[in-house]
C-alpha cells in the first residue's frame, strides 16, 4: 500500500519538485498551495489538489487520512513585517503539528533552513551541532528556528518528526533566490564585499526534494533530528556572479564595497525602512550582507549517515542552465 502524503507549499518551486518526486516513488499525494497555475500543474501530475490559504483550509481537514506530512509552506524572504513571519512560519507549523497528531499521522518532515546559522562571520564545515547566533539577523531566520524547535520537540514513538535544512535551493521554478541575484547581474554591476571571496553552497531542487523524502523513509533513524543539506560544492561569490553573467551574455563588473560601509548601510537601512510607510525592503539588509560577505559551508556527514544522502546534481550547472529563462521572466 502506498504512503499517503500531504505536501504544504506544493505550488512553490520546491513543492512542485517534491510532489513529482513523491509520486514517482509511489506515494499518493495531497498537494496544498495558493497558485492557481501551479495547482493545475500538480493536478496534471496526478496529485489531489487543495487550493487556498492553509489557515482557511484548516489543518485538520488537510491531515485527514494522511500517513506523512511534508511541511514546505513558509514565508521565505529576507525582509517583511515580523508578525507575517510569525504567523506563516511558527503559528501555522504549530497548528499543523497538532492536527497531524490528532489525525494519527505517523511522520512529519519539516523543511527548515540553514539561515538559522546566519551571522557576520565566516563559517565553514558547519554541522548540526554548531550553535546558532543568540540574535538572529532577520525574522525569517528567527521564525524558522522557532518552528524547527517545535517540530523536533514533538518527536515521539509513532509520531516521528524530522527537520531538513536545504541550503540555497536552485531550480527552474525558483521565485526567491536566483531571481534576486539575476536582477543585479542584469544591471552589469554587482556589489561585492571582501573582494567577493565568500564561499557559497547551493542545492539543486531535485537533491533537496530527495533529501526531504528520505526524511520520511528513514524516519526512525532520523526522528527528532535536524539535518543539513547542500549540493556539496562551494565557490566564491565573485565566481558565481561571473558565471551567471556569462550565462546571460552580460559582462558583469563587480563593485567592491568596504565591509564596514556595508555594515553601517545595512543596519541603517533596516532601521529606516521599518518606520517608513509600507516598510519597503532595503537594498541591503544585515541578512543579505551575511550571505554576500561571509562564507557558509556545510559538513554533510549527518545527512550521509542518517539518510544515505549524496548530492546527485550540480547546483551551479543548474543555476547557469535556468538563469536565462528566469532572467527573462
């Protein structure tokens, strides 16, 4: 008998790939999300589709007759009102966890984020035991960490919970990370800090989806655990920008900005934009600065040990392949 899965956030780039991966592995999938166009795609894949806001749909209804919940829905952005992140990332996760337990769901796989590590410092070879900073750099990092703690604390025999933290997901339906980078690349000038030598790791969306599915497959071994996932390939920011420019046939000039100036500007812009009408997103936030100026790489030992995970796709090659279409959209 196939396992019956609920995928939240199924209309996002990760959710679409995860739903297809689950169907390919014999799962029966209930896919929930907001985008009408993506809902149509999910239906064509063979998923049962549920369209709308997850709060309005009702967690108990969504979890009925389900074996495993894959909770990928989130407000994912470097900027926004704190209350919006709290509702979307913490409150919804809490409600969904409670509903899953009431409904007799046996496995809950949460899509967390390595943003919980974000700080103004180089961090290489990060493991799941590496302490998080005391003060998160933005509401997204804070609320993903808070939600992850709720999920892992709920682990128990008969209700296994796992948190998977895929780093910088890249794929053809990406609407978050790569489009933001490409907007700067298209201008022909890209700001860099510390000469653009900070190392970045990305994850092909297919590898991320596979790791998330493996969280259910190996739920007994991985229960109560958080697991970092990347594509296992690190490269300097400056090299990534140069290669993306070549993919778009654009000559990109990197503009070196003193780190101290970037720190002052990001903190000042963050404070100013919070009091402006509509709270417009700053050009540079403290969190964005952390991703551009400091290295963040990961040790995949735990993923290999508990999930049998190995990257199967080159995330950089994927980024270069999808860049022209994403840049044109």
